[in-house]
C-alpha cells in the first residue's frame, strides 16, 4: 500500500503511528537477533579468556608448590650442614 494512500484514507496521525510501529518492530528485531548474537559471541570470548586465566593460575600454584618444596629441602640441607660444622 502506498504511503500517500494511507495518509489520504486514514490521516497523518495513523500513518505516523504505523511508521513508529514499524520502527519499533525493526528495532526489536535488531536487538533480538543481531545484537544478542554479538553479545553472545563476546560472552563466549570472555568466558574463554577467564577459563585460560584460571588454568594458568592453577599451573602457577602447582609450580610454586614445587619451588617451595625445593626451597624447604635446600634450607633443611643447609641447616643440617651448618649443624655439622658447629659440632
């Protein structure tokens, strides 16, 4: 249907209301489809980054425990050697 025919038959307020309705429908369509897909992709990317950060933190904790055990062993050996020297 032609825009001018709608204006002629129903009047300008009805034509404007129909235009606003169409605009709202297009905007909702954009938000529901395009924008939600982009937000979902961003969320998945951020989720992947967080998972990798957690994995790296766990690896660092494991490595730190190993280093701490090695340090404690070295301290124990040195303290035993110093005790032997003092005797």
